C-alpha cells in the first residue's frame, strides 16, 4: 500500500489565521480524502480531493472554510481558514487506489487554536 | 448516509482475556475494514473483508463479515498490552467512490 507523509504533525495557531496541511503520497493513487478526528473519537470525512478539479465536500463542510487542492495524483493540501477554537482537532489525509481495498492514512496533524 | 454502530465504546480487560468488538449497520457495504489507531498516529489497516460470511485470521485476531454484509466483528484471543488502542470499523458503500463511513470506535485497554 501507499505511504503518506503528512505535515505539519502539530501546530498551535491564533484564532483568525489559516493553516495549510500537506499530504504527499509515495505513489500515484486514485483517490485522496481529508478527515477530521476529535481526540479519542472517530473520523468524519471532510471532503474528497479531486485531481485537477474542485473538491467534493460532505455535508457540514464548505470550500470557503476548508479549501482543498490536488494538483496531481500524489499530492494534496487542506487549508483550515479563519480558525476558531472549535477547529481544534486532528486532521488526517487518506489515499485509496483502485483494486486495493485497503486505504492508507497519514499520521495526522494535531491542530490547536488559541 | 449509512450509519455504522460500533460497540462497546470502551473495553478494559486483563492480559490473557478474550474480547469481541461489534460493528453493525442496517445497510449493505461492499467492503468493511478494521483499523487500530494509537495516540498521535493515523489509523493502521488491520484487515479488509469483502465477501459475506468471510472469516479472516491475523494471528490472535479473528475478523468476521456477516452473511448479509451489514455487520462485522473483531475477536481478540488472549489479549496482550500491545493490543491496547482505538479500534475502528469502516465500511465502503458500492457507490461511495472509495469514501469510508467510520464507526464511533472502541477504546481497548489491556492491563498486565
């Protein structure tokens, strides 16, 4: 399966600022996704990162708040915009390839907004 | 949205005991996966089950997919402290284009 490098691993940010999280995969993958996870809880899908086009967002998540880019088949970014303390969470990217029922996850970005 | 109900939420057992975690849904999944996650890390895939009635074994872990592909279970035999972690089930619908629906997770603590 693919190996994902996600950075930063953690950050503490001031409210009102933005943070961009990067996700680099070591091989071309069909799909990339972004999830949010509160500590000790499950994962909630934010959006599907589409290569060369706008991301597909899940209910409750919007592009203005979480702009996503995927310029090629191995790289994606998620920006958390105009942050508030409620955005404090762990953000994870995931990669999926057709024919492989398994998925790979990055190690996550622990974000704290103060 | 297909809802995956995972139980129990928390499980604390002694080393050597057995445990079972359940994952249930009213919807059919094309595949179901189990992950273990440790603090500060992303989820790590343990197994993927695809066929109804399928049973997979991974050392002391046994995974079962229900005949109707709506439910699954994870059984750990003779648990060890190294089994401690957050266990997550996740299902993929046939038209989900790779998107996963996660259960709420089961925090397992195995004490020596």
